[in-house]
């Protein structure tokens, strides 16, 4: 090895350093390679060409997302907590509780992501933690989030996640007690029988509120719990929805409940590919909570095969307008929910599609019909996709059916931007495709966009799921 | 060096590896050491004992926060964009815009933090980016956030940040055009003349909306801008507040505008300490926008000296209740705004304090008076603090003035949890101190907490600034 020049020693080996110990670069580690191979097999199982430009690097990106998303197995709570316990006095005199002795501290609205152990999809966790310091010391506030992340970045179920956070803080901080409330939301699980797709109540998320308490918070009917919950209610948390019965927590994952009539046959090779992914993440696939996970994950994935949902188009013939063309009127189909899978990360994106087109005054107000519209939206949604492409494909398919003038807008939340990497909670993406008159007529576009705005503004809680 | 056993080679040197090149560990790098020395001097300038337990490691934490917070100087947009440009077709046929050719794409609500170059305090940025793809290619959605972070993680002003993001995306992605809107919010700047502290209009934040456009978005009166703004209005962005005149952007930082009558004399040694920090961050302190920054930063810091704001307590004697004690009634002072500085990171935390105590029926409803209450809140706020301690100190000071029974709640947003490290936007912390009757009487506590809840629920936009 060359001498140390200006403090820079060039090592040609493709290696990295960690705590003074040389480690194989991430992309060459056996776990990364094993996950990549498994993902390639899954892509082929979805009838995809693994050399297609958009997904050539998908196996590596998925390996990176999954290994980053489960880094909690390798993290230690002690490393975060021990250096962040600060001496803090209690009351100098007088009867009461405050500061480092008895003054309740509540840290609210910590956004995190975890992986559902039932179906391997990420779920969102809004975490709220209360604790009563004792022994004249307090924990640095950001460490509540660090400790939550150690357990969230694993395959989890909401109740165990709450219990893990609570018992770890109780063990390492040794306060009078810890209380944890988690607001969990899991993406809705579509099943391809079209009726469930028409579910207007589908709001994109299944919600669950769980809690855990230790020490003075063990008794969840205590006054102290009541005070902790008051602090959450100040911020709009609906604590009355707290679920305290174990069984309904077990069933919270939509993949467990979804009784899909069209449960697709699952290829055993694909099942063993998912089992190998679980092993590469350091999990035991035979653990009782994981036994059915590969099949459930595949049930979700197979919604997005390259070829499914034969389109109802072939029996549809666009309404012929005969005789003199009367004034055309803007017709809108708004807030149609959709699911899709980002082809770059194999993570869901979900949201709503809005469609506008012109139809002659007095003619059938909706020559294409909502159910066909929804079928077209789902046809292109249920693919490995990119939002820009999905929007274009819906517009191109509709254009000949509605006389050539069509505008399509999609608004979606992307789990790959929220659950990993940049972790930008609350972010969303809108895309637009315009054909025919909508591409040149500014006022037509403005009229359609205004329709979306006024319709959604009227709804107190907009129907869009993000 | 030992042989490579199981891929792990132990190097005893206290070094790290980066891109195959050995680098001094962070804590031993000259820039880190220089910032630590400067911060020690500033702490002494605030009459603090640098060996006090709570702030012993503060110089290192501040060095880490500042160097992480300005890592953008060392990052290259090219590294994020080049590997994330995906081929994406436009329309197969027909007239229109969609997909990789002309279909407007809007990424909304990206939360970031930047450092104000006028006063060195972090400011929040909610970033919205629109672009019109061309050349049949699209950018991976998360890269808009990565590119924003390259420029946000610097000393900035809102307009230049918007222009930097816009021109970088235009240069590296080469779309038909890019549009950027930033919603910036900067913590209000207190000045110690108590009148400004009574400002009920103080909402904790100064807000500014700026924009930048390139290519087809250069003309901000174009229809395309209108459509981009519609997509932001769907999410409640008040685009009508867009500020398009350069001078008011220059003045947006409260430190520039705040005409404090009590502008404290600034110690030249402290000024040169801040100048040395700027240099260690790779900045040129003689850059015109930074000339006055050290003094402005110190103007903010000197609000939090160990001894300031002589308390109005000495002339106050608690109302003596003579004769038979009538039924006592709960009296509440809610939503009193405060600023404080986290002693661990020298970053602001800000929010509201709520105070409750009992006074005899028919007696003067507010024996202590709101202005004295506020003076006590500000006295303990304007320190290097920990929220648990501030809450306790306020309670202990009030207790003898109100007959021993007092409850104090503080609710605050901590910039050190939002602008750095865990970056948990929207998180907040509540603390409570109870003395006398409030420590044993559950219903008294519940009554007070309920008062906070109902009062804030009535206000559509709760007065609390986070």
C-alpha cells in the first residue's frame, strides 16, 4: 500500500471501513446478491423482461430498500440512550412533580415507517411517547425517535412494535413509567374482483391505534393515562379509537382479511424466492407470524402482473354522433382511487385519477360509463408502473372512445419517497396528460382543474387517500 | 496489517474510509475543532460555565449540527441526477402532451430545512417543484428532494435557494422547463423590550412564499404557471401570497427588520468567534450577505444570556387572603408564547406555556397579573434551557405567589429535532409541572387540561405556532 500522502491512502480493494474494520462493499455482500437474485425471479414471475430499461436496476434498489428498511435488527438501543441521559433536578422544595422527578414529558407526532410482517409492505406509524422521569435525569428528546426507529426498521406488527418501544425505554432509561401510542396506517389491499374495486369507501388506508404502558402507565385506566391522552387530543389524535383487543390487531393487515374470490395460484418457486429474502434480512421464515407471509406478499404482487384484467374495451364501440355536432360540454370523472407499484422499487404508489372529456350537449352524459373508466384506470394501475406512463396510457386508451379530446390527472403518494431514502412524509406527486383540444385550449384545461379544486374543497376530508 | 480473515481487516488507526480514501475521524478534523473552540467562547460570552453537565458536549454537538447542516457545499447535483434519468415515451400518436414529452409533473410538500445566511438560524422550507419533461425521459421522483437538499443544506436566502434548485434541475435534466415554489417560515425574532413580547399577534413564524421558473416556466404569468399553481392549491398552498419583489425577500429575516431598542453591545471577540465558524463551514465571511451575520446571530444569542431581564418579582407581594377562606376557583392563563434555546444544540425551541392556579371566589380574579406571568415565562425562556427544567422553574417561581397550588404546561417545537439529525417535521414536545393541590387532585389537573383542549379547539387555527 502507498505511503500516507496528505492523509489519503488509496486502497484499490473495493472495500469500505466500519469501526476500524474492513467490510465488503454493500453491493457485493452475500445478502444483497441473494435478494437481487430472488427479486429477478419475482419479476419473471410477473411476466416482466428483467432487462427492460426501467427495471434493470430494480433488483439492487429493492435489496437496498429492504436491507435499509430492516437495519433495526443490527442497531442497539443502548448506543442511542446511554450518551443522551442528562441529569435534571426535580422540585427544589414543595409537594409536586416536575423536571427530572415526576414531571410528565410527552413527545408527539414522530413519523416513522415499518414493514408489515404479514405481507412485507411498509406501513406508516405516527408515534407518540410519554414518560415520567425519575432519578433526577431526563432523556434527550430526539432519542425517542431513534429508539422508535430501531424497532420500526424491522418486520413488525403494531402491538409488538408498541411493546418493543415501551419496554426498551423502560429498561434503558428506568423512568417511573413509559406510555406509547401508535397510529398505524396500512395501504388497502385490492383484490381483482372488480366489485371490490368499486368500493367507494376505499380510502386507501386501513387504520389502527395501539398502545403500550409500563410502570406507572401499566394500568391504562389510570388518571396518568388520561393526562397523556389529553396531550395527544390537543393535537387531534382520536385516542377513543384505541384498540385494546389482541385478536383484531392480529387481523389488521388487509392481506389477512382480504377474502379475494380470485386468489391467484402462487408459483412455489416464487414462494421460495420470498423465503430466501426473509432469510437474507436475518429473519426466521419458520417463525409462526411469517409462515404465510410469502404467499400473502405474492398475492399483492400478482395484482401487478404484466398481463391481467382483460380490458372490457373489445365489446365497446364509441358513441357515433350523427348529424350536426351540437355545443360540446365538459364531462368529469373525479377521484377514482387506484393502486400501482413503482417499477423502480417494487413499492406501492396509490392515489386518485381525475378524467375530463367533452361530449355533445343532450347526448348521453357519460357515453363511456364510470365502470369502464374505472376498469381502464385499474388496468394501467395494476402494473409495475411509473406515474407519468400510467397517466399517458389512460389518456391514450380513452382518447378514441371520447372523440379525441381528453385530459387525465393522477395524484399519488409514493411509498418509495416516504418509507425509505428521503422519507418525505406528506409528499405527493401529480401528473397530467392532455390530448386533442385539451392540449391547445388553455381555458378547457383551466375549467377541468378548477372542477377538481372546487369538488375537493367541498369535502371536509378530501377523498384522496394521502 | 493482518490478513483478511472472513472479510474483516482490523486497522488500529483512528481513521475512517471514504471512496477508498482514508480520512481523519470527524471529531479530529480541523473544522470541527475550530467550531468547538468558537462555541466555547460564545458560551462564556453568555456567562455560562462550559463545564456545566448539560453543555459540556454542546460545542461538539453544535459543530456536528452546523457541518451536517451545511453539507450541501460538498455535494454535487450530478451524483444524484445522472443515475436517475429514465427513458419514458411521449404519446404514441395524436396531438397532445404526456409521459416523457410535455406531460407536466408536480412533486409537492417536500419538507426541508436550510440555514438563514442573515442570522445563522435554521428556517423551514416546504418545497414544490413542477417540470415539463422533454427528450423522452423523466427524473426519478425522490431526486427532486435530493437536489433540493444539496442547496438547502447551505447558508441561504429563500429567493436564491429557489433559483439554485430551478437552474440546477434545468441544467442537469434539460426538460422543457422547471418551476419552483418555496413556502419558507423563519422563527420570529424576539427583542427584549417587553412590549414586543406582549405582541399577541406573535405567532412564532415569519412566512414567505418565493418562486423561480426556467424554460417554459420563465414567464410567471403563463397558463402553464397557472396550472402548476392549481396543483399546489389542491393541497392548500396559498399561491396568491407569492412574493415577487426582491427587496422584501432581502428583508424577510426578522433579524434584519427587528428594530430592538435594547440592541445589546456585541463583544468583538464573540464576533470573531462567529466569523471563524463561517470560515470553518467553507463560507467567505466577507461576502456582502454575510458581513452583518455574526452581529445578527449574536443579537439573537444574547437574548439567552444566563442573566438578563431582571424579574419584576422583587416589588410583588402575594395577595394575602384574610379571614375565612372562601371556595377557590381555577384561574387559567393559556397560550403564552415563548422562545428558548436548547442548551444541547444551541438551536431554538418555541411554543406556548399554559398556567393554572386557584384563587379564592370573589377575590381579584388575577392576583398575579398577565404581564407578570409573561415576564416569568420569558425570564426562564430566555436562557440556554431544557424544556423540562423551564416548566419546573416557572412553576416553582409562581407557587409562592399564588398560594402554593399551580400547574404549568409547556408545548413546543424543537428545531434540533426538526432541522437536523432525525428531521421529524411536525413533531412537538409537551411537559408538565404540578405543585401543591395539583399534584394530588386528579380532577383539578383534568379540569385544567380540558380548559386547554376546549380553548384551542375553538380556534380554527390554534394559536400555538407549531
